[in-house]
C-alpha cells in the first residue's frame, strides 16, 4: 500500500523522470541543499539528435514503498539516484563507496543509472576517470556539476528509450508479463495464464505501461494512441484499477497538449546552449513549464512523421478540455473501489483540481476537493496532517474559495499545536493563523475597520483573534498578546456581549501589567509589521470644540480711546464679574486667538460604550505647530454614560499657528494616540487657531460699592463693572480706583475717558474730574505692583421747570461705573457700538468712546 501522498502532483508530472538526490554520511545541510539547488535547476534537457525534451522531477526524500508502484505509473519510479558525500581522506573512500552501493540497492529494481558526487577528496583516487563518480575539491569548486547532470540525464534517456522500444515491439509468440501493483500479487496466484481474459488483461496493462514510457520519452502522440488502446482492452475485462490508470494517463497527455504552460502554477525559463537547460533556470520543485511549448511544436516530427496526419491523429486521440474532467471523474471512481489505492485517488483529485483551476470551473473543482478531504488514508502523523491541510488550503485559494482556504489553513495551524506533539510548534501555528486572516476578511490594521461597514463573520473573526492571542502567549510574547487583544477590543466592540467585554478587558489589564501597550509598530520575524491600535472607542468622541479664552483674558484689537492710533499692545482688564458667554463659531472658522502662556481649553463630548465604569488615565491633547504643554486629565465615566463633556487644557509656550490633531489616552494599560482624521463622524468647529504673544493683564478695584443693576447690557466684547453712589445736589465725593498688574508684562500707558448719559436735566460743570500726573508717575507698572487713581465726583444739576424730577431721580438715579481703562498693549477686535445720547451737546466730552458702564 502506497503510504505517502504527494500533494504537489500535477498532470504534467506524468511526463517526468524521477531522480532522488540524497546525502551519504554526514553532509552539512547548508552544503547539501546548495548542491541540490544547482542539480534541480537542470529540470529540462533536449535530447541530442532529436527534438524531444526530457523533464526531470527531483526529490531529496522518497519513500521506497511508493517506488513499488513504478509499474503502475512510471513517473512514480525512481530511475535516477544522485548521492552527495563528504570524504576528506583516501582511507575513508572504500567505506564511502560501499555506502553508495547500499543506497543504490534501496531503489535497485527500478534504477536506470546513478551518480556519486564526492567533495573534499584529492589525490590519486580522485584523478581516476570514472563515469559514476565525480570528485570535487570543495563545495565552492564544482563548476561542472550542471554538465555532469546533463550527461547523467542523457544516460537515463538511453535506458528509457531502449525499454520503450523493447516493450512497444510486438513480439508474436512471446508471453506478455502481467504488470501488478504490490497488493495484487497475492490475488493472481494460481490463475489460468492461458485464458483470453488473462491475456487481454496483460495486453491492456502493458499498453498502458508503454503509453507512460512514450509520454516520458517526449512522444505525446504515441502515448495518446497507446492509452486509447489500453482503455479499450482494460474496459473489456473490467480491470478497473488499471483502467483508471489508463484514463488518468489519457487525461495527463491531453492536459499537456492543451496547457503547455503547465497546471502546477510555477514557470521556469530556458536557455539555448548546447541544447540543454541553464543551471540558473531556478530551483523548482515542479518541472519547468515555459519550455513545454517548444516541446509540443517539436513533437510534430518526434521520430515518426512530420506530415499533417500526425496532427490529425493527435487531435483525434486527444481529449477535449471538458472530456478531460469527465475521464478524471471516471478514473477516480475506479480508484475508489480499492481501499489500497487511496493515495492514487487523492493525487488524481488534486491533479483534476489544478486543471479545473485553469479552466476557471471553481464549483466542479470544489467537488473534487471535497472528495479528497474524505479519502481515508492510513493513520497520518501530525506533520503529514499539517501538510495535507495546508495543500488543501492552497488549492481552495487557487479556485477562489478564500474562506474555505482559510478554514483548512486554520486546521493546519491547530494541528501544529496538537496535544499529541511533544513540542508544539506555536511559532508555526501563529504563522499559519496569520495567513488565514485574508480569507476571513480580517486585517490587522485598525484603519480598515474605521470606514463603517464591517466585512466578514464577526464571531469567526473574534475566535481567530482569540487564537492569535493564545498562540502569542504560548510563544512567550506578551507584547503580541496586548496588540491582538487591543485590536479585538477596538474593532469587535460592537459584537461583544457585556460579559465578553468584561472578560477581554480583564485579560488585557493582566497582560499590560507586565507589558504596557504602546503606539510602536511590532515587527514579526517574517518581516510583517503590526500597526498600533489606538483606542478611539474607549471612550467614543462625538465632537471636538476649541474654546475661546474667558472674556477677561481675550485679546482685542482697538483704537485709542483718545483718538490716537495705538499700534502697540494693550492690557487685559480683569474684573471679578465676568461674562461667561462664548461666541459661536461661524462657518467652522476659528476667529478667536489664544495667548502664549495662558491656559487654553478644548471641549470633547465623549461616550462610554462599556457596561461598567471606564477609567481613562492621562488624557491630553495632541498638537502640532507650536510648542504646547498639555496638562493631562483623569476621567471616570459612568457605565454607558451618554454624551459627557470633557475639557482638556494646555498652555502654548510659543507663538504661531497651532493645530489640535487629536488626543492621547491610557485605558486598561494601553497608551493610545487618537487622531481626529481617524475618527468617523466627529464634529469639529475647526482645529487650527493662532497663538499671539503674551499680553499684560490688569485688575481694577474701586472704593465704591457695586451697583444693584446694570445701566446698559454688555455686548460681550468688554469687561464691565457697575458701582453705585448716591449724592445730593452740590455734593462731592472721591472714587479711588486701584490698578494692579496681575500679569507678567509691564503696563506702560494709561488712558482715561468719561461719558455722561443724562436725559433728565442739564448738568453744570465737570461731573467727573481727575488728575493723571500722580498715577502716571507710577508707570510703567511692573508685574505685581499697584497704582491708585482718584476720580472726583461733583453733582450740580438744574431742577427748574421739571415736575417729576425728584421721583425720576429716585427711580433711576445717576450711576457712575468703574471707569474704562486701556493701554497701548491692549488691542480690541472691534469698537463697541454705543447708544447715542439724546443731547450730545450736553455731554461733557463728545465722541464715540468705548467704555465700561
């Protein structure tokens, strides 16, 4: 019973000669495979004085029991043996040569020829001319290896041709031997060898065998004729196993004719030098396919006739592409009758799938593959199971069944870590699991999941991610565990149950306790880079809004209150009573400014999607353009909190344009940089604002009590405070104003103006008067210093001709407000719109002045 299937088999392998290359004794693995690569590069050789081409299939390991099926299908027969050995001294030579003979005996019944390549031996022995032994000083000094292999292949052809001619010749009177597979021999003991049925069986099997030899010898047309004759003979005696082999041979020859590029999926190249292939043709497991086209053009003459009758004969005997698949089905059904032919049946299914893949008949190919899955072989080793499932995965991938391909590759991955393996291969398991990701529409780049629509089955994807985490842990790589768990939590959050959310976060916290999650790329041994996974959903951010500075800190551009153009900066005016209004942004354009050194705010509306309290540590702003000191905050968001306002603050250290790009967080031990560009559906009112240089700040306090009401509503562009004083006509009082520099810049200039609004009576003389000399002598006012400013209030009214004046005065009174102050360092965006007085000529000073009532 053939025990080891070759999952790489394809139809064109039927035309190849099998050569085994093996080491003798102790040969360094690297040296052996370097020579093996050069040997296997010679996979096509043009036969001298002929237009035929020989194709060679090399193996460095081949089970001897498979060799016993060489009569059934000749491409399974080891016809050539090449051995490689190290031999440094002459005294070791006899023992080395003896080992060579023992190796030949293993395949002795089928070998056509053999060669021994000896490296390291020099002297008399190495100088003796031998046909079966080649001596080389070292693995670096062996230029003639390829030429030796070509000569060796020509010697194989001579034996092949002699066998073909010998068995194809009809020797009347001679008995044709009955070719058997190993398990049949006991069944034919005692049969009547003279019966017509027996003779037809012998003839049919021999015809099929000759067809194999013709195909190997480069005679495609002859092989088709022999296969057809074999099918008729074997069908008439119900010799189903060999009938299946004849049908498969017919399929193989037809595939070679129709698809000169081959079905194995690997293409070689040719060179024209001495009619042989280049040593640089490439190290290919499969025979080259590109040169096959030359072969079929040359076969029109192939030693018989070059006229059109040859082409007509070939076209008649060659199966159509549709018939090829039908005959494969028939052959496989015959193989299925014999439990000992499981390997043959399996390989035939694989060959048919490769043909159907080229024909783009995916559904039919999947039926063959499904059949291959259920073919019962002997108890396979874990390594053989891995190989079987991996090849099934590749074949499903070839026919476009990506999810099915991923399924079998995942089974192969699990097999790498089966409990029965003493040392589970977790690295191989992890690598195979990574290869299944595309089949499940899964990418390890979180950006692919930020576009909204989820692709694939989330339940299967989560299972696969859990398996990646487990494999990472068994590999001893906690950073990988953290990365995959972070990815699972970020991308599959919508599909996790409440309990699963708790379980995943608990696992994540246990891993990050040893290895915190970072924003660095993780490079795997095969070069694959895993991108970082920012937690943009923990919490979910719905809007980002840059806030204007409080009114007391806002910079304003303004004209001089006394009518002079002031191009320098003016101070801030601070008052305990401030207006907390924040102007709405128009057209998402930020029309306010931030100030260097002042605390600036950005408001985020966030949502906690978790069924438990979410602790966000170290949350701060990410900015570019200006040196910025972010002041991190710590949040504790209630379970499924709904929209919750969070204000992040920072201090710009330099001036210029600053852009808020996003925010950073630390959640469950994972540090994340969340960029606004990667957040779908986030509303912003613009993210770039100008930072201007630091400005002076001034705080005023007065000696008078505050007024109970405001005479005129503030427009929001100025700071106002109202003080109240009640005087009798003719009475005077002093208003003492304290000016304190509470900023870091000196105050250099003070301007004072007054405006009286009175609609009741005429006012005589100066209602308000002051002297600035004493105050200005204290300027420039340095940070932390206080200056005083005295205003005299004098009341002189005309009460004549007014009936209800006293009542009006008691109702309204005359309020004197804290006086507006400004400096050249203070700049206001726009002047205040004033209510014009009814009698402007009655004002003590004319002009449209901005002031604080």
